C-alpha cells in the first residue's frame, strides 16, 4: 500500500478538531434556539450544555496535543 496516501496522526487530529468545533458550534445554536422556543425545557438544555462542555474539553485536549506548551 502506498504510505503517502495515509494521513499522519497530526492530520487526523486536525480533522477531528474541525469536526468537534463544528459540533460545538451546532450545539451552541441548538441551545440558543431551544432557550428561545422552549425555555421551560430545563432538563434538555442542561443535557445539551453538558455535552457542549464535554466537547470543549475534548477540543482543549487535542489543541494541547497539537500545540504543547514548551517551557524553556
């Protein structure tokens, strides 16, 4: 198999990062829409906010792997 057609781990992480950022943005829009249309649906809003926070944490972990803090 031609190894040049394979993605490196860094490229895979960058793609995953883009997908996660899009999911995070979509959840933000969904939460805003739900708060406007069904403000009493507190349980669903809380669940979506928790999922959004988990995505934010995953995004931060991948960003740290891609751009580690190097203390010189």
